[in-house]
C-alpha cells in the first residue's frame, strides 16, 4: 500500500523546487509528480504542489 506526501511550494523557483525534491527524496520519499497552479495574468506559476510516495510500513 502506498502512502502519499504533498508539499506546497509558494515560491516557484528552480532553487525552491530543487530544495523540496532533495529534502523529501533524502527522507525516503519517491518523487511522483509536480502540479503547477497558474495565474491568469502571468506565465509563471503562482505555486506548485510536489507529490511523493513511499510504501506504507505496517
């Protein structure tokens, strides 16, 4: 059975995303996907949700 972790990133920069990815994968989570939330008035994402999974321990 999988366990999920969602991390909200409010400042969407290369450094911020890299930090989140490194932090959670080092903690044993496996990267799954990134979902970006866009603003209508900008081409840059307003925020991102980074999803991770790992096997649930019984």
